[in-house]
């Protein structure tokens, strides 16, 4: 069955490009006119794989596999209507040919050099893209080794205090805005040490005072986010750092119509967890233990080898099972799960991570069983399309009157290990609920009927 979206016109959406007349003036999504500027913090493995990938796709050298915005379709109306346009033809997304990239890094390597160093994409492919990639040179970063112990940055901004550094980033954003029509920022930089919210994060005033006083609780990622949100620029966080999941950032996001979402790209092991755990729960299969280990040899692996950065990642990875299983509602099935996560830095593997999961489950009358998952993946190949989709959807949110000033875009939880929600609302980690939420949000903003999957009307 299809339900009417708020403010929508029933059955108004066709199978091809959506017509502007199907939306009311108050809900109309603005078109994606002109250039979309993407400011990437950290031009490492994920960022360069995304940028080189977009360049390769623009030239017809490869397909955007793994990207929902580029390859996904969306069903409209009833199953019998046979209307499933591509998402990018249904909602007005920026075209890949209109994206312009820039970024910051603590090393001076241009995107070609950084991509070659990351060694994710084959040299033959990178050579074809070299002229375009070497033009993208990082701006000096805001960095402090206190927050990422394993890195020694050389290409770094200097300022009299953290407010001065934020002002320098804002100047970078304003300069870039002159070259493009719209801007989105994404953090694809290293994972910072584990930090907890402090009084300095409670309000804009407290945070700005903290910037002046060089408060230790303010990490570089927060300075970038502050700069973006002050400039009305949407911000996505690909790492598990404490960055926009703070009252000050939510306040800024709403005030300046700069959408934010959760954090930490949901790529390999957690992606699988949020598929398998809902399956066990749907069938009332119990779980007594879930042991997850990884070997990883890229720079991210090296940073995560440091205990304080690992703690940040561990917290982000641990959350999903607890929320999916709801042990308080199902104590007989999930009350005593032993959940353990390990990440081991193992250089020979580079970006080609290997993850093992051993899952101890139990069924009818409590009889035990086991499931083993061995995922031989490529970290940045999984993350790059997620980064691209987040950028495109945040730009869409910024152009959508109903979404741009609500702050957190919970419908983007689909992509993230740590979805963000307002205080008091538990996050949805189940990948299929997240997928439905995302697609229904797209239907809703375009004035199309929501799909609830009830389907009784087929039997009238
Ligand atoms: N690849 C995945 O599957 C995946 C999944 C979830 C999260 N992540 C996160 O995404 C981030 C990027 O991963 P990666 O594999 O590209 O790592 P990477 O080490 O290859 O790249 C990170 C880049 O950020 C730069 N950097 C560090 N601090 C900076 C700062 N303050 N300002 C500007 N640049 C800075 C580093 O110099 C480096 O070039 C990591 O935090 C990682 O944990 C990756």
C-alpha cells in the first residue's frame, strides 16, 4: 500500500524525471543549478578514492558501483504501477560533472600523489586521471598532534588561538564559494582520540569562548565543523570523532540551515552486523557472543593502532548491536551478549582489510549454533561511494525547505555506524529500516506516496 506523503499529491510522480509541478511552493526542492563545491578534510585513502572515482566515472572509465545516488532506483506507487525511476532522476541531485573538489591535509601531496601513496586504485587508472588529480592541492590543515598521536603534520595552519584557526578555515570556505554555487564539507581525515562532551560544547557562546581560550576539549574536527556550520555549509563526518554530535553544533546547524548527520562510514564489519543482527532478531534467534576482529594495513590502520584513537572507533562500532537487539525488551535472547571488537595494524594488507566475525547464536530450546563471517574487503572501495552519496544528499537537504533547518538528517543514518538523533530518541541501526527511512524521505520531499509495504489493497 502507498500512503500519502505530507503535502504531497497522490500518484503525482511519473517514472522518469519528476515534474516540478508535483510539489507545492512551500515544499519545493530547489534545483541543483551550477557547480557543487565539495571541501574534503583529509585527502587520504577514502577521499582520493572518491575523487579519482568521480573523475573516472565522468570520463566513462568505470561505473559508480556501490553508490545509491548513482545506481539506485526508487519504487513509486503500487507494485503493479511498474514505476521505479533512478533516484537521481527522481530527486534533483547535483550531477557528477558539476562537482568541484578541494580540501585540506597535513601533508602537501596533491590528490594524484596522495592516491598513489594510498595504493587503492591501480597505477594504470591513476595515470589516466593524473592531469585532473594533480591540480587538486590541499590547503594547509588545522591539526594538533595531541588529537592524532601517530601523525606528524607539516602542512599546518598557524594561529594565535583556535578561534583564529576557525577564522582561517572560514576564509578558505568563503574563497571557494566564489568559484562554485553551493558547498558541502566532509571529514575524511584521521580518527581523533576519544573525547567526551564537556560544558564548552553546550552552547555557541561557550564554544566560542573555548575557541579563544584554546580549550583542550575542542579538537580540530570540531573547528572544521564550526567553520562549516557558521558559513551555512552542510557537514558530514566519516570518522567516529566527537564532532557534530554536540549541542553547539546542532544549534549552529539549525540556526544557519546547514544540515548535519551522524558519523563514521558504515562500510565493512558494521555494515554486515546491521544486516545479520536484524535477521536474528526478526526470527527470535538468541545471541550469546559476537567476536569481531580485523587486520588492516593502511594509514587508518596505523592511526587506529594507537589506543586512544582505537577507543573512539571501538565506541562507534560497539553501539549497533545493543540498539538492534534491545536486550531490555528481549532479555531471554540478548541480555548477556559478549561483544568484543579488535583492530590489528598489519601493514602487508594495505587497504585490503580482512574481517572475521564469530557469532555464537542459540535457537529452539536454547540449542547453540555458530556463524562465521570472513569479509575480505577493500576499505576505501566500500567507503568512497558512501562519502559521495552523503555529499550529494546533504546538498539536497540544503536545497529542501522542509529539511534544511531541522539540523540532524536522520534519514542518512543508512550510511553511518553512529547515527545521530535528537536527545532521548534511540537511533535506528537496522540497515533495512534505514533504507526504508531514506527512500520514504525522498518520496516525502518530492510529494510522492510513501510505501509502507502493507499491500492489502492488492487483495480488494
Ligand atoms: N575506509 C573505511 O572503510 C572507513 C570506514 C569508516 C570510517 N573511516 C574513517 O575515515 C577516515 C579516513 O580514512 P582513510 O582510510 O582515508 O585514512 P587515511 O589515513 O588514508 O587518510 C586520512 C587523511 O587525513 C589527514 N589528516 C589527519 N588529520 C587531519 C586534519 N586535522 N586536517 C586535515 N587532514 C588531516 C591525514 O594526513 C590523511 O591524509 C578515518 O578516520 C577512518 O577511520 C574509514
